[in-house]
């Protein structure tokens, strides 16, 4: 199974060809428009074929999960009212938490703090033998000092206590906060690189799994984020 997470920076309806080339089974897309109310008929039909699910407070920029025909997608009953922005799903029965952490009204629980809060109530969703958390966390250990008590490293430790580990860091043997391959370029500037997109997998899914990050030469014209491409050795 191939899973791709990508913050498309809006207007997914005009960028689907680039995604199609990745040949993904599951797409987790941040900042995409709500296909149900989008005026673009081809985008609506594409989302229907891919059993698309979407959440968000802005119809033009929300969080979508789409699966290739032949796979099943169901929204799990773990939605957290008021938190920004999560879509817990079952992909062929396997728990997957799609994430796009955003600014909130709480200074203490902005961005990564939103995920920390979600996990305080709903950690059980990811507590089974096979589970994934993927998406744009807008976070890195270099900013731990900005989120005392609910920082990036706190969330990583919490996920590890649930048996989920970052695929990138496991396969590249790099430490949190010391990533050599960025996933995001501030203002699309190659001189401002950061690593803020992640895929956390349970132990049995880590076996044989691979991760690639889209090259800026191919993606920077489309978005400030690069896609993460995760290949699972066995999803069954």
C-alpha cells in the first residue's frame, strides 16, 4: 500500500495530475477544497470515485482523505470538536489519523498543542497493533521551547508510548530536530527549509516500509510543502 501526505497549498482541483503520477492508494491532503461544494465538476467526480472524506472550517482549505477504488474508507467516530484539524479514518479497517495542525484560539495549545490535546482524549484510536498517523504537523523539535508541556518532543514520546515511530527518522537514522531533508520551504524559498511533515507507524508496519520526500524541483512550483510518499511492505 502506498500512502501520500501532501499540503497542496490550495486548489487541489488543478494539481491532481501531479498526485496521480505518484500512484497512491491513499492520499492525505491538507489545504484542499471541500469537493462536495466545489464548483469544479471534475474534482467532485474525482472525490466521489476516491471515496473522499473532508473536514475543515474553510470550504477552500481543509483536510481531505481519498482512497483509490478497491480500498475502503470510513470515518471513525473519534472527531474532536473544536480542535484543528483531524480526520480519523479506517482504511481497509486499519486506523489512520490524518493531521493538519493549525493555529487555535489557545496560545498554550497552538499547532502541535492541538495534536497533544487530541491524543489526551483519543489515544486509544492509535493503540492497536496496526495504526498510522500522517500529515502536516507544522512542528519540529527545534521549536520545543514555544510549547512547554505539549511540545513536539512531548508528542513524539506520547506516540512512541503507543508504539508509533517516525518512519523518516527510523529509516534515515536521524534525530528529531536534526533532519537533513526538508518537507517545507517557507514562502517557497529554498533558503528557508524546515521538516514539519511526518508519518508515524506502528512497529509491524515499520518492517520493510519506505519513505521518500518529493524533490523541490518537481513540487515547489505547486506548493511550499513536499509530499511524503510512504510504501508499506504489507498492509494486510
